[in-house]
C-alpha cells in the first residue's frame, strides 16, 4: 500500500513539473480581458504639480491610457474603513478623495477589507479577486502585502500594483509609495515638548529599531520635542504589531504609569489616545485627526492625506503616464500634515510650529539635516547635508539622543 | 438531561430516535438547508439587501470566471486533505481534533528544507518536502496516540492543546531563528524561492492532484485494506479487537501517525503551494472545519469532496459579496454561521427528537 502511494506521489510530482513549464504561456491569456483598452478620449488636465519623477520623464508612460469610465481601482485594506480613525480609515478617505476628484463611480472601486497582512493566502486571494474584477491598478496599503504584490506583479504584468510603505518595487508595474510623515511628526513633537510638565513623553511604537519607518518617525518626533524642550525625554514602548488594539492600550497605560504626560504613537488604533484621556494626560494622534476620538487629550495629530497620492497615481493610469516610479511625497505635496491644534496646546505652540513648518515646506531645511546624535553616543549625518531618501526609508535604525526604550 | 426538580418531568426532553430511513434523513437534511437559506435570507433582508441577489452573488462569485473557479479550488484543497486526515482517526473513534496542529507541524518540517535547502534540484527538494511534511504531521499525531495507549490520556484535550503548541512554535521561529532578515523587523518568515514552491497545474497549485490521489487512497485504505478493517474494529470495541488477536496499541499508533501524516502533507501543500512561506495562518482554522466536514460526510472520502466543495463555494462567495456590496466581512461570517447552525443542528435531529411532557414517551 505505502509503496503504491509513494509511487503515485512521485508520478504526480513529475507530472506537475512538466505541467509547470506550460503554465507560463497560459497565465497572460487568461487575463487578456483586463488588458483590453480603447484609446482614451482626452481626459482631465495633465497632472501638474505632481511628483518630481513625472516631471523628468513626462508623458513617457509604460501603459496605454485607460478611458476614465473603464478604469477600475482595487484597494486591499488591513482592517475595515468603518473603524473610523486609524490607518485603514485614513487610506480609505484618500481613496474616497481620489474618487471624488476624478469623478469615478462607486462600482469602479473594489475594496477588500480585513485582509490580514500575515496571511499570504488571504492576501493573494484578495488581490486575485481584484484582478478578476478587472482592476487596472491595485493599491495594497499594508507593509505585509509586499512579497505577495511582488510575486503577482510578475505573474500579471498588465496590472499595476502600488504598495504602500515597504521597500520593494520593480520599476514597471509594481511601485512603492509612502510619505515624509516624519515631517509632520517633528511638528507634533514641538506641541508635545511644550506641553509636558513631567518632562516625560511616551511613544507607542509598532516596531523596534529594525524598522526604519517607525524608528525614523519616532526620532523626528523626539527631535521636535528637543527643539523646544531639551530637558524632556521620550520613552518608547514597542508593540511588535501595526494593529494590536489591546497591546497599544496597554503600552500607553504602562508609559503613563511611569509618569509620561503626553503620549505619541505610531500604531493603527486611537487606543493610546483613549488611554491618555482616561488617565487625564495628553496625547498626539496619528493617521487621522484623533481629537474626534479623545477630544480631552489630543493636542494635534500627524495626519495623512492619501488622496494626494491616489489621485495622482490613478490620473497617471488614465492618462497613460504611469512610469512605475516610486512615490515619496511630503508636506509640500500635501500628503502629510498636522491636524488643527486643539485648545489644550501650550501657549506659543502655534508660532513654534508655523516657524518650523515654513522651513520644511520651502525646502530650506528638513528634519534629518546636519549631524544628529544618537542615544548611544554616536553621530549620524554630515553638517549641511540631509540624509538621503534611501536612508530615511530603510536605514534609520538608531534612536535620537533623548529617547529611551522601555 | 439531568432533572433538577425531583419527580417532575421537564417540559421538553430529548429522546434518541429509532433508526430512521435514509430517505427520511435526506429529507431532513434538505429541510435544514432550506431553513438555513431562509434564515440567512431574513438576516440579509434585515441588513437591507436583496437576499436573492446576495445568494446569487455567492454562487456566481465562486464560478463566474476561470480565476474564480481556481480560487474556489484553492480553498478546497486543504479542506479535503485535512478532512481525510481526521477521518482516519475518527473511524477508530479516536477524537483527533488536532488536525490544526498536525497541519502546522507538517508545514514547519517542510519549510525547513524550503528555507535552507532551496538550492537542491526542484524535484528532489519537493519530494523531500513532501516526506518532511508527512513525517512532521505524523509525529505530531503520534504524540497523543502514544500517551493514549500508554497512559490512557484524554486524546481530545491532548490533541487540542498540541494545536496551540504548534502555533506558538511557528511564532517562535518567525520572531527568532527564522525571522526574515530583509523584513526590517516586521515579524515574518521569508518567502520561499520559486524552486521550493509547488508548481501550478491549470492555474492552481499541484496540491489538487495530490488531494484527488489522497481521496482515492484513503477510500481504498478504509474500505478494502486489512488495516482499514482493523481500524473499524478497534473503533467499535477495543475488547473485540483484542479478542480477535489484534494489537490495539499498534493499530492506534499506526492510524494516528497516518491521520497526522495526511494533515501534515496538507500543511506542506498549503505552505509551499498557497502561502509560499511559513505563516501562523498556515492552518487558519482548516483543521477545525475539517472535523465538521468529516462528520457531515459521515467519514466517507467521496462525500468529503462534495461537502468540502460546498464549504469552498460559501467561503469564496462570501469574499466576493464583501467587495461587491460593501457588506462587511463579519456579515459574511454571520451568514456562514447561520447556514452551519442549521446544517449541523439537523444532524442532532437525525439522532434525537424532542418529546413534550404530556406525551410521555419512553426513556
């Protein structure tokens, strides 16, 4: 019996290997319908003040234009936009903004919600469903979708995959988009630094120093604090998850228990702000304006306006000007910003923030400029120079000197 | 049902039915399905959607294109394999609810070779991974079987607890020794090289061929082999088996190894065919769904294929209604729950019936 089974197994294996070779030709044929496009009638005004990349290689699109009525946009969400405050909500607001700006119909947006970014099968299923629905471009909003996007981009070369956060891309139908949220975090750091009375500021971080995005954001926040209050310290607590409602709350509570009276955060739920409100201390939100969640605690929030990118990207697909370049927008492009300061802010906050903001927007100065001291006593960067984008997205693995990990 | 008040009969009590005809059973099942669809329809209506439209989309979502069908089949593969695995143990009345853990163990064993020996020739690597999956799952199944036959431990609890241990082993490997160095601290294991992943046949990874072979193999094994017969005898009565000169301990161990091995093979297929990495979601509840499927199919491998297919349609279709109608995934889960509730509840009524107090009825 066992012999028969093992013989059969070997047989199947050889079969599948032979069959595997023929697969390559089949794959594109099955999806030809998604690639069928009529030449678009003159659409919208050419993307004006978009990213630098498009200016250089203007109108040299890699894909033919798509009529506005025919375009379909897929979105893969980590949780449900209905959560109403955090990461997914903010991205979805961006999608809604894009939809309004371009006048797309509801049926042209395919949302896949609650796609666990640690479950590769679920990710693949969701993306394939978008492709099946005929999506021309799919926005994958969470870090963990990266590898699946990379693999599927190769398998479906006529579909555009745009992956938020992360660091992989292939220069054609798989790009990476993110923004200089650290600029906004620096400004919120100013508000926190002016407000704190205990000179202890807490920060709930999704990941530790391995992750450049989180660590760089935390540094920027701490540098903002330092710029107005050199005596204050920033205490970081890591949850090891982008989305951990319970863990984020507990981390904030632990920080408050240690005397922190302003809670910053880089994680997906407003729970740290709720914990701050409950304890009667203050906080700085992230993703969307969290004063709607914790009005008695939130000073301001570092916020995204993803529609700045989504509109540009979809416009490029419609116009046939998609270049496959990565996107890294900032405050200048309107991708990141801070929400209106609440009345809880200390006096002088607005002036201090406006001053710093003007320098950032004009490009005169950026957060990671000059020599920066780390909390291990080393220095990073050179006088008169800013860290390059590759370092900012992938190489900040140190904490600023006033940060202490808890 | 325990009687709390002495001397007084409860208003409603359950009585075991006499054997009822197959025709009546079939009728009951159809009734249950109708009720399920009806109750689900009311739920959909309450949400403000058209039930016919939603049900229609569930079906069409699973079949409307070759990609949709491929997606449905992909969901079906691990369900079939794991159901076959637990069926072997259930035939012996060994309550193996540890399929989840056995799937994971098989996936872990196979992943070792996928991660660290991806340079081996494709065919050899895959055969080794298959063998590792079988071994991993088999050993994980062997542990409770050994304790059961040696110390008469409770296999239900034992296999259940091993699920969580297996899950935490993945989490440990993911956060520690097997952490993807390129992931910038994001806790995940690296994606397998192409060389270490299953090839696709007709757009679906080759796991479906293995599933078909396993269906036939398990069917023949249970129905026509001597070992299969031994399993049923041990399942009916240990004493009878012993009286007939069978080595109950050996049969228990062997069967649980096979049961785990089949599940482990499923884990390897899921990791190398679908996930293309080792993730904590590799079993993803399949091991528990498999128990339901095996019972609904009355431990018949052929029926398992049919029932798994129905489950896959429901699963795939639910995913499509979420994006088509903006219905939250939770609603799709509730709908699935309602349907399962009726279908499973029906099994109760096949074996038991309610008797009202006044009617009496024999105990």
